């Protein structure tokens, strides 16, 4: 849904052709929906989607979009819309394009932009133009006009600036202008100041060894006494909200015997109510030898009263040198095309001589170790590979024996670079075993050296005299010069055995077909509608039309306080999710950054938003076990004071929000951290659950951890997670759910499913709590997301999915967003919406001779329309999850 462009400039309307449903559009005191070419609507032969605005009671009711952040004073905007009407109409009626402008302290103004005379069954072009002399607080574009009872149809809307290359005369800057003034210091230090330090100008430094990369001079932030000291510029009034900007700086460091340091570009933003926010734009590892380029993007959600951009980072006493600092409106990146992969050869092993029928040909020892061939390994494929490959010839029973290992990285290796295809997802599978002499369990890893970068192909912990399955996955998205696969891990002196190593491309579509069949079984239910209130002759044969409006399965997302200032973000959020989790605002380091200094304002406002839209919430998190996430003031407490603080934390949080959060992650990532356990003893973890349960018995209490589902981290393998949960339960901890974060790369369905099935034996609800996938190609990202959503939705143990965000520049990982920074839904977002639609049931037919109508549908909320001889009846009903028995609904006519 990338907005169209013209020779005049980019279309400022988001979702201009309704391919994203009503995303960013709002029916004004009426109702709206989007129909497609095959919908059967009176004007559905138009060849594309269009919006229908219905249940209009007044002429001014129509469809609107907030364009505040996308227009500026002094420019002329041209409007072109394709519009129609439908309904009881004789002749023609006018459709109007109108601008609504709101300014604080004065009355709302309306301006007619254009009009078109429209008749039933025909599309007409509505054209007009407008300009703003001053910038209102809010600008809304909308279409209106037909008489009450007439549906307004809208096929597309384009609003383009007629002088996009020209300079704007208002405060906000045009996209092609530099936001930063004097970016290359050609006017000396005009517009620049020091942030807690001095700023000076140089044409050279270091006895002439440091000269500008370009131009004649560079600036230096010097006499720095804090890491946050640097060079800054106030850019207030030159940046617009809801626009993405790109910052580029050429930097290096000097002095204090520091040869390399992180240099960061940061935005300090102050809102009209005094709230402060620091936005990290980008960072680069700068040196004292060469200039380095720092590059990153940012976006402002709200309307700031002050914005300052600055550079910071190196330790005190080290100068930051800046040759240039440019901020411009970020260019829109064109959507990705699906990768063109010829002959993917799904399921074909790329490993040479995998069955060792040729001895060790094709293999070589990595390091000073010895390879030989032994017999006695399993003949069956490891289970996760078997689930992907189906029926397969038995393995040979031969294995590589690696002896004389003197380093952990030593093992068998093979070069595979010429056999890999970019953007294909590869599954890794092998049997592994270790010899005698190990002092404890050993970590065995299938690794890839991709141009000397380590890539994890899967890990297993091996601690006994058995063969263990190792399974993982990987994908390469940039052309490497060489790729080596090798098996490593056990301590030096411990022999390693490897059998049946397979690396093969995964056929995701074949897996999807299987998952669709599973989904039909576990997420749907037979429904029997029983009609009463009419005699048999009146009811029999009446037409029934059933439409599901919402699937009851929880689909949630992470949000942050700053996100909710962006109405486009909120619009997508409330339309497409029914659960939420807060990124940081409930964490202890956010609510009490210094002892006794509490901040619940952010969380309070987010709770209010979710409650106002009937969106359920997960509480993330009461504690976080990883030491790097613990505030310094907590780390410095004595044991007794820490115990008191831990009690106060849970009491304050759960008393304040009692009954508001359906779930809590009690102590985050206990498989990867142990701060509280180390300080307060083993019992503290179970006691945290007990304290939380006493304070809010209504909340379900979760464990929550990462790399549980992908086979790449032995610390959080499903077996370790099960062991931890059982231990908590033995101590009386009321563990109510299992959280799998789901930050995953190149997911493979059977590997994910294997983890879910193992955890499912505990009988606890499983939730994906922080799901995100990442790929530079948004079509591949969409495929990754589909893998995870289908695997979760088809598994009976999974009871909810929460994404770790969806909006670009507000994700924890790059290339993981579903919606681009300025509101365009990308391929991954479209895939998410398509799956949500697929998981809605619709049915139609006639009431049978028993006065019933039966269908099979997903759990959730439905509307039903019954057309009898005498009247039309509209009802709603809900299909509960229940058991396998048919769900009966009585409907009185």
C-alpha cells in the first residue's frame, strides 16, 4: 500500500486506494467498510478495492483522514479523488471534498476544496486544490455531500503538493531542505552550541594529520566532562511530526589516549506539557585515525515544543570532531520484490558425502584434529528433519569421529558457499554425541563461517552416552565470498561424533498446507443455529447470511507511550489487535529509575487508552533477572534492603493496577540471568510468584524467556524451561502460563512446533509474548511472519500471540516492522492482515426443515442476517472455544 506518486510530488494520503482496508481513514459519525472487485457490490466491476460509507444520517457525514503532519503553509496542494454513490437516488448529487482546520482557542474552520456531480453506478473524478496561510493545530481532509441514506463510494484519493521542490514559507521544512542549518560549518559555528562543553572550529589538528574529509573546516566538541557532552543544534520548528527524517554525520574522535569509541546521534524532545524524551538516532564506532559516517532515521509522534539534535558518546576528555551533520526528510524506500530463486531444490541436502560412503571425502578437519569414520549411529532421521522431509531413505549408520581436539572450535568442516542461494531458508539437522572424559554436559554447535562471521546453525547440550538431535536454521541475504560449515563445541580433549548432517532448503508452502488442516481441527467448531418465534412455514427456507466480525484468539502488540501520540499508529493498533503489552513503561527501571522517584504517568495513560478500546493487557514485567537491566541503585542495596525493595516493588505495582492486567511476566528471562537469585537465594523466584498472586489473584502469572523455540541456545532449550517450571511448581509457585518471546530469525516450522509440543506436556497455556521476525526483504519477512503465526495458531497449546511492535523506527530489531514510518503497510503487514481475514468464518444458506442452520466456524463474534418472508432480522452471537461437541445457539425471530 505504498502511496502513489506523480510528477507533482508524493501523495500525502495514506492508504489512498484502500488496499489496506480503512487503515488511516475514519468514518465521521457513520459506518464504513472496504469491498473488492469480486464482492458483488453494485459497483464492484471497478477493478479494485473501494470504500463504502453507509448509515449516513446527515449530509456532512463521510470519510476523513488527518493530514496534519503532511501539509505545510505556503504550498499549494492538488486534490484528485474517484467517487461514486449508491442508493435510492434520482438524478445526480454533489460529492464534496472539504478541509477541517482546528486551532486551539478559536473555532473550527471549514474550507470547500472541490465538488463533483455524481449519479448512481458511475465513477466520477472530483478535483480541487487548497493552500494554508498558517499552520493549524489539526488539519483533516474529508469527503461528504450526498443526502442521508445515500452511500458514498470512494475508489482513491490523491493529494499532491504542486511545488514539491520549492521551498516552503512556513516553519516546517520541505523534505529536500536541510533541517540542520550550516551543516558543513561554512558559516563558522553559527547555529551550533556546545552541550555542556565548548565547541571550536579547526582547519586541521594533530600537527596537520587531521584535516577535513570535505570542505575547509570541521568542528570539535572539546573540554567534555561527561559522556553526554557534545555539539548540538536546536531544530525546533523545522521538523514535522509523523514524517521520517534521516540524519547523516561525518565524525571522528581525538585525545585522551582513546583510539576507538561509540559516537551517537541523539534527539532531545520536549512536549508542551514538559515531558522530556531522548530518541537515539544512530551510532557508529569512531576512531582517531579516520572519518566515519553515522547514519540513521527518526520520527516524532507528537507535537513538540522544543527539539534539539546532538552528538554524544565518547568518554570524558575525548573530543568529538564533526565534518558535517545533515538532517533531511527520509526518502521512501520502494517495496521489495519477492526474491527470484531458480530451482530452490526443497529438501535436497547440500552437504557432500553426508552418508560417509566415500570415507571423509569432501570433509576436512578444522584445526589440528583428526577425522575418521565409525559405525553405529542412528539410521532414522532426527525428528525435526523427518517432519520437514517426510518419507526419507534411512541414514547410513556411519558417523565422523573427531579425535585429538585441542580447542573447542575444532571439528569436521566443509565449504558450502557455492551451493547456497540467497534468501532461501535452510534447515540444519544432525545426530551428535561426545566421547568419554567430559567433566559435565557439553555444548555442541553446528556453525557457519560466513566471510569470517559466525552464524548459529543450531545447538544441543550433550551430557551422556546417547545420540542427541541437533536442529536449527539459517538464511543468507548478502552474497558472501565463502561459507564454511563446521561442528564445534565440546571441551578440548573430548571426542566428537557427528552423523547424518543435513542442510536443505525448506518448502514452506507444503508446511502451510498441513498447518491449515490442523487449524481447521483445533480453532473451529461445529455450530447449530436453532431458530424460534416463527411458525415452520414462515421460517423454512429463509435466507441466512453469517459474517464473523472478530476471532476471539488473542492477537496483540507491543506499544510505547510515545506511539500513542500518533493517531495513525493508534488507528492501526485498535483496528488490528485485541491485546497489548508495554515495551518499557511498566518495567522497574522505568517506574522507579531512582529510589523513591516514581513514574507511573506513562503507564497510566497507556492503560487508559487500552481500556477505552477494550484491549486486554499483559504486564511486562514485575522484575527482570538479567543484571544489565537492573538499576544501579538496586544493585548497590544490601541484602536486607534489596529484599525490602523487592517487596515494595510488587506491592506498589500490583496494588495500583489490580484487576487491570490479565497477565504478568513475573521475573523476566530467568534462564538467562540470576541477579535476584544470586543476591536473595533460590527461594526468591518462587516467592515472587506467591507475592504477586496474593496481591492480584485475577492475573495469570507467566515465566518469559527467549530462544526457546529456535534450537539455537542450549540455556533456554525446551527441556531446560520445563525443568525450571516444574521446580517452581514444587516450591508452590502459581505459574499460570509459559511465555515464549519469539525474537526469531529464519524460522522453520517443525523446529518451532517441536518446542511447542514439548512444552505442551505441562498443560499450561503458551503465549508468544514478543514475536518479531527480521529480513531486509519485506516479502521474505512476510513469509517468516506467516511461518510463526501459522505454527502458533495451529498448535492447541498456544493461546495467544503478541507481536513486539509493528511500526518502523519503533521496533527493537531492524527490518522487522509491518508498517513503514509514515504509515504505509508493507508486505509483512499485508500478510498479517490477510491471515487475520483468513481466520474469520462466513457462511450463508437457508434454514432447513428442522428450523436450523449449521456451519463450522472459528471461535469468536458473529453477526447474522435472516431474511424471512415478512421481515429482515439482525442478531449477533459468540462461538465459545468449548469442547468438540457442536455449539448450539438459540435465535428468536
